[in-house]
C-alpha cells in the first residue's frame, strides 16, 4: 500500500466499479424495510456549486448509512430542467434551450458521479423530456376534469418595451431584467390551479409533519393566512351595485368612516364611468399600475389615494361614507375592498390623517379615554366596545358573536373564514416549459387534449427574439390543430406551465420511472412512499413544499397512492458562505467545487463540508478546514497502510489484557454509539465525524504506548470499525481500505457496527479527595465501589493520613463518582 491516499487513482476506480456492478440499483423488496432519501433535484445550470456539494453529500450520508443498517434504500436523482435561464441562453448564445439544457445535464451528471454519490441512475428523470412532461400534462387534465384547473383574467407583470409578460423572477426592482424598462401591471387570461380547495387540509395536516422544522410549518401557516371574520355588504348610493368586504374585526363596523377599493377593482371603472371624476380616477389607476406590490404595501410605503366621488352606506349606521381608491389595497387580497376603521387600524389611520377623513373611536382601552381627533396612532387592542349602539360595553368576543348574528339575521353579511392563500397562477408566456394541453375551438370553446394524444410536444423550430408573446405563438405547425370534439380548425394554447408544476410530483415518478403507459405503479409507489428524508434549502419552505403537498393530496384523492403527505422528515440545510457572505458569481466570491475535487478529491470535499458546521446552520468556507480534512483522511489511511500485514494476518478473536487495551476498547464502543446516535437521531454529521476523529486519536495514543506489542486482533476490530463508521462520509477511501484488508464485497454492503452499552462504561474512575474543601489527593477506584468502601480506601492513602493525623473527623461527604470531602478540626 502507498503511504498516502491517492485519490486521483482510487476515486475513478471505485466510481466505475459501483456503476458497472449497479451497486446502488434499487428494487421493491417486500420482505425488507425501505428507506427513501431524496434531495431536492437541481436546475441544470451547467456546473455544481458548493451549495450542491453540501446538499447532496448530506443526502448521500443518510443513504449509505441506512443501507448499512439493512434498509432497502431508494436514492434517485433527476433534473428540474425547464425554466427561464435556458430561454435566456437561447437569446444570448443563439443556442436551442434543449441543447443548452442537455449539455448542462451531461456535465452535472459527470460531476455528481465524481462526488461518489450513491444514486440509482436508472431512475433518472428530466422534467424537459417528453416522457416526463407527458405525465405533467396528464395531471393537468385530471385537475381540469375535477374543476381544479381553470382560466380567468389575472394581473401580470408586463414589459411595454419587450411587449411580453414577465415572471416575478424577471422583475428586478420593478424593472425588466432584459431591457431595464419599468414593468407595469396588465390583465391577461391565465390558467390557475385551485389550491384554495385544499387550504384547510394543508393547514390541518401539519399534525402529520412532526419531523418538519417548526420554522417551515410556521412559514406555510402564515402564507396560507387563515383568519375568521365576516363578509359584509355595503350598498352604493344611487346604484344597484354592492361592495363586499371581508374583515376580521366586524365588531368595529360602527367606526367605519370610509371605504377603500383597490385601483384594479372591477367596480371602480364601472362606477366612475361618465362622472366628472372619471379621467382623474383612470389617471390614478394608470399610475398605480407602475408600482409593484412592495412599493404599494410596504410598511414604509407612502399611502396614496383619491376620492372617487362615490358614496357607500354603512349598513349599521346608515350614514353615507366616501369610497376611496388607494395603493395600499390590492385586488389579490380579500375582496379587493375594505371598510376603513382609522381609529383601530394603523394603515387606515395614516391614510385618514393624510386625506383628512373622520376618525371615530369604537374600542376603548382600560387606562384613558381615547378621542379620535387626539390619537397619534391607531388603537389596535381588543378592548371594550363603545359608540356602537347594540355592541356597547361588550368585549371583543361578545361583540364578534353578536354582530355576526345581527349581520346574518338582516341579510347584510355572514361569518366567513378567509385565507391569504390565492389560487396558483401557472400560465407562463414563454417557450421552455410544459405545454398546457388545451385547445380553443370557435364552436366548442375550450377543449382538453385527449389523453391518448399526450404528450403535446414542444416544437423545435422556434425563433427566440425576446419580444412579444410566447415564441410558440409564432409556430404555425404547433398552434394550428383540429378540435378533438368537432374536427374543425382550432388553436392550441401557447402558454406553458410554471416550472413549480414539474417539481410538485417528481418524487412519485422516481418510484416508477420506467413506466411508459401510466404515471406510476400504485403498488410500487405505496412501497416506497413517503419520502423518509427530504433535504433542501429553506428558500423552498413555502412555494415548492406547499405545491408538492397540494399535488400529493390531489393524487391521493384520485386513488393513485394511499398517502396524503409526500415528505415525512424534512431537513433544511444552511448556505455555504465565504468570509461571511453568500457565495455568488456576481460578488466574485465563489469556490469552484471542481477545483477542490481536482486538488483534494471528493472524499476530502465531502468530509470538510459535512464537518464544518451542523447541517441546518450556514457554513463558512475555510481552505484550512479543507487541508485539515485531507490530513485526517491520511491519518486513517496510515492506520492501515503502516500495519497492513499484521491486520491481514490477525483473527477476529481478541482479549483485553491490559488497561491500555481496555481503554481503547471502551473508546471504540463510545465512538460507535456517538456516531450512530448523531446520524440516526440527532442528524448532526459534524459531531459524528468528530467522534470518529476522537477514536482515531485514541488509536494513535494506543500505538504510541505499546511499541511493537500491538494486540492485532483488537487493533483490527478498531481499525475496521473506524473504516465502517467513516464509509458514509468518505466512500472511496474506505472502499479502497476495505479491499486492501482482503475483503471482496463492497464496504457499503456491510452491516453498520453495533455497540455494547456496558463496554462504554469505565472500569475505574478518578476520585478527588478534599480535606476541609481543599484538594489534597486523587485516587483510582473501581467504578462500582460503594460509599463505605470508598471512604475506607480514601483514608488509607498516605497523603490523606498526613492531613488527618491528630485531627478529629467531623463529617465525611461523598459525591458519587466524583469526590470525597473530609471535614476535620
């Protein structure tokens, strides 16, 4: 054996061996417990970054550990391959998105294999391949059949210069990322998924997610935004129209002194049409379309509005109140209208102050009487109700119930649960995405593509200009088709789906990736699901994870799988930083993983990134840390290389003849226990690696004290255990060491080491001896010595007798396993 770990030869050798032998191929085995570990699949950008190295190394440790524990492991990989960057690449580089994407996939697959990740590559999927997006389209059709996919007008980001719709990620500081033009809002017909039908289930099923971080569940809960309140109808003076509002504080309705409509509210244009305010209102609406949501609703955003000249009737006071339009009310929230109670809502208060609108106190605090004209901020506590006729003197809960009864009995409102969550807008006016399988016929209307005609494939003869609508709209061979119902000429939908749709069900496709005739095999899906361990960044806490949960519930409701939640356990790993800042090409502070792989090898890269910080914490990159990981692996290597003959000749039976041997044996079992608990229960890989390091140190300490008198059977047990414990973290080097020790079967198919709890305990312990509270001696005694025997042994010690001579013992205090204090005078 060489004196150092030669990663340049060892790692490619074992990567080829694993691939040729299909070591990580997974199949259903009903007689074996399964374990499904999955990292969020990457966008194929072309090259790995350090976040990838960390994320996928974490998953690989779980996969390798569980295999060694005897589980049947599913560990697949694929590509979230549709999306805007490929289309931008087509425009900038004059290359087809498919070519750019496939080249990137090939390169990243090669890099993943260089990392030694234990994937079952036979299950590989790419969302841009027709054999995958056929089933994304099929799911769209099932949602459509159930009334959960629908089309309606929606507000979108519009670049007037490029004449195209932009996704939110294409809008940078309110400007188009392509041309820097100011982005405006525009109404277009768009496709939606009715995720709101699942809001209560998405909330209540948090109880099934016991192994998810509370932070993630809280973020989802806040995003869904469940609130109880009342829907109230306000009549409009001189009109048959009504304004509906939702409020969580119906108890304050007597304090509603004006109303506010979102500028986009459909009633605005209708009500001001032909009035002397029409042009002024339309100019204001146009101005609001130039502001993004943050500009309009941020806590520091100035409140802008105007009076429409319209009057509404407060249904409880019968007084006429002005109807305003303002930037801080959005059409996408609630009903797009509010009853403004400025005394008890801060935004309403600031708006009322600015535009000199009445402020009426209807809730009093306990300390001093509040007067509307004297308020410096809104009073938002739930105090006693005042100035409210039938509600006077009631508490919030009493007033809430009473006003609901009154609204319902007078047919002017009703109790309602409202949600912040809105239906999922999935239309994208771009090429590189899953085509929406719908057809438009002049006679039949909107018609679904028959399932037998799927997939609706993306055409390749597309011109990318970055101008106007989706490039698909200009491909006549794609757009022009026949109606499946009547056979007449018809047009295809030219929008494609949000890429979050593709990633909302991929975890299920892995269970049946070879099937061509159906989306999944129910028996296989039920065997592998749910995902036991899911790993990905906290930035996906809301959209991806929420959408995946929605899809799983729908697919379960369709009878395709028995489970309601996709991911049992969730780990959200931290970022990789450099000098305290997130690595970024734009900042010029990236560390290229390929340089680390080329200079140090995959095992060093993996070991460092797993040892440097707990998985959920941010990790600061350190060149010294990388070098430290390399030194450690070479220390392990030398434990074998420098004693290879003795190790190969040693048998497996050993005796513990000396204290040194007993202590090394104890350290072995302590390490096995610590690593096992850290991986399986605590998920703290950094401390697991630290425990292995401590065992390596203990082994070198043993070698330094025994000279040539090594107990090779014991030494073999310790070294082989070190290699087994290290195998999930450094798979190549441990495989090579295992082979050098004479074993033919892969180390990754071996059983995980077991520990003996009794063996972790010390036979002897050190007891501190105090005389009148001052340390005077130390004594080695049996770990299970009783109190009386301990006191006797202590008093027999020569040093202790010197301090006791001529003194009277007043008290003997024994702290078990720690100290004895003798009080004398």
